[in-house]
């Protein structure tokens, strides 16, 4: 089976995973709304992250910080003043692109050495000169007629309060990490954690991306699941290796296989100036390899920046060693929407069954499956007893009750939305107090007493 994005997008729309945003108004470019199944799937993904990274971790605790932050935060982080993108437009076809990227691609293609590995340090004039002096044309129309470079900041800007003037400008956060850094002292005090410890957060981030696309892979509004793990200087590389392994295992336990992912370690020339080590965990999407998870050793950069900008002491005192220092930080940062898309792609399969039948099936790990159990009475006449089974199971799991159509079609429908188990209530159930449980992947069926169902499923859904 060849998996295409078209198949994923169509299934997502038809079954209620993801719709395009503001559809009745003709949409809003690159916005997506999660539907009745999508919200369950993404919530389950976030829950699975929280369970392993926060709840079960002896080291980590969580926070949930405001999206709007004091703008000084962004001065300290480098997002204001620092990381702005140099944009250029083609005067012929109005295609927009990043001048730095087009230069780097050109140099790469022509085997030219870039000092320091990137053109980050170049001025606007240097970029314009390079583009004019070389055979660089618009990637879209092939002509050579460009505007000047404009500095572009990826942060969404808005105003707090009634007056829209500069002093009321605030930004939507472009990452959740900074809320953690500014609360480092608060959390350390209230949680009474000693280093090493981590703080995690799940929440929305906003980036005015120039080239969003590939469905929910890159959007301007997205959710992140970030951990900032604080450790003693000189122990950072060990913790970096520890968390990298931990992240890979999390993906594996939820069903991503070795051939669907790879780890890409950044070379020296690619590292940010403050980072000692960075690795990306990439997933093989239908459109190619794409970054899922960025794991970075950020040294003491962030806390030092915030200490210098705020004037607050952000050092940590180690009671045992009687030493004071600014902790080092390991940051595994994962996109909730991206990894949800990866799980959807990884789960998708079209199977040829005995007798020539075909079925589309999503092999979700039970922990992330949006519907856990389908409750299906064999006949509408059995809705009384089947309804009771549904009520009992719905207390613990997101279940779907479906009594319409023939049982084979109802199984296929549950397969297609990735429901790991179906419970069929038949005429014998009235007599023997038992139901048939069908496994999505093996399609095997077994008879289970209704009174044992709770315990039976507890084991199946253990994660
Ligand atoms: P990319 O190179 O894909 O733009 P990045 O290196 O800028 O990503 P980070 O700043 O490291 O990304 O963000 C951490 C994670 O957040 C990414 O690995 C990704 O999963 C997610 N993420 C970042 N930008 C977006 C976006 N525009 N849409 C969806 N997810 C995103």
C-alpha cells in the first residue's frame, strides 16, 4: 500500500479527525479544526506524554502558563530583536521567500563553503549583493526581479487593553518554554525539588510561519509539549543522552517503528551558538522525513539571559555541595499536532482480507485510540441489554454505541477509526450474561462475561 497525504486528509475529514478551519466562510489558510475523533486522539496523545514525562517521572512536575507574557521575556529569549527572518518578494510573480535560505541553498548546490555554516551573521546589504551578483532567480517563475529585504518577526503581535499603541504591544508566545524559565524559581520553591529536576508544559504556541503546509505538520497556531530539565553543569551531556533515549522509547511504546523514525544529530556548524548538542527525531511522513522532536542541550543560556534581563537571581544553591550555580537545561520539545499526524500516518493500513474483501484500518495503540470500545448489539431488539453494557463501560472509556446496519459494516467502520475492541451483544447474551469481544488487529473473537468486562479491559488498556 502506498500511503499518500491525500488518503490521510480525506480520511481525517470524512471520519471527523480534522476539518479545514472556518469552512463555511471559505476557510482560513492553513488553519485546521479537530473534530469529534481528532479531539479524542490529540487529547490521548497529550495524556500519554503527560503520564510518562510528568506523572510517572520521579524528576518532573508540570505547569500551565499564560500565552501572553511580559515583552521583556522575548527580549531575553532573543525572539525580539534577534531572530527575525529576512524576507524577499519576487516582483514578477509575488512569490515570497527567505533570502537567507535561498542563498544557503545556492551555496550548497554550488559546493560553496559558508563560513560558520549559515548566513545568519550577514547584513541585509550583504544578502542583496550576493543575490544580485549570482545566478539566483525566483524559485517559482525563474525571473530575476526582487524587492528589497524586509525584516520579519515570526511572533504574532497584538495589543493589551483598549489603546493600540506601542507600549501596549504584547505577543502570542512562539514557544511554551519561556513560561517555564520565568517560573523556574517559583516551581523550585513550591515543589521543593532539588536539581536535577524538570518542568513540563503542554500548550498553544503561535508562529507566523512563512511556509506553513503539509496539513497539520506546519501551522501558525499549534500545540507543543515541552520539558525543560534542569541539571548540574557537566552532567548535561549525560542527561541529554538520557532524555533522547526516553523520547525514542515513548514513540516506540506507542507504536512508531524503527523504520519510520530516525535520529539526526546536528553537526557543529549547525548548532545554535548556545547549544552543546542538539538532535532531531524525525518521522517518515508521506511527504518525506520531517522533524517531530527537537532535543537540545541549551546550557545555562536561558536562565542566564533571564537573570541578566530581569535582574532577578536565578541561581540554584546546592545544599550538599555548598555551591551556587545557574543550572544547565536539556529541552525535549515536541509538537502535539505533528506527533498526532505521525501517529495517524503510522497507524494507517489497507488490508486485503480472505475472500478478497478489503478493509482500511488504523492500528492505533489502545492508549491513544479515540474510541476505545465499540458496543454493537446484533439486533436493534437487543438495545436494552447492550445499552446497559455501554453505560457501564462509558464510565471508564470513550465508547461508541452503534446499532445501525449489518454487523460486518459496523466492524469495518470501527476498524477505520482505529477502535481496538468491539463488544457484540447478541441473543445468547440475554441467557449467558456474556458478550463477544473482537480484537481490531487479529479480528479474533472471544466470549467474556459482562461482569468481567471491567477487569478484562483494564489489562488491555494498561499503559
Ligand atoms: P521546524 O524546523 O520544523 O520549523 P523548529 O526547529 O523551528 O521546527 P522548534 O522550535 O524546535 O522547531 O519546536 C519544537 C517542536 O515544535 C518541533 O519539533 C515541532 O514538533 C513543533 N513545531 C514547531 N513549529 C511548528 C509549526 N509551525 N507547526 C506545528 N508544529 C511545530
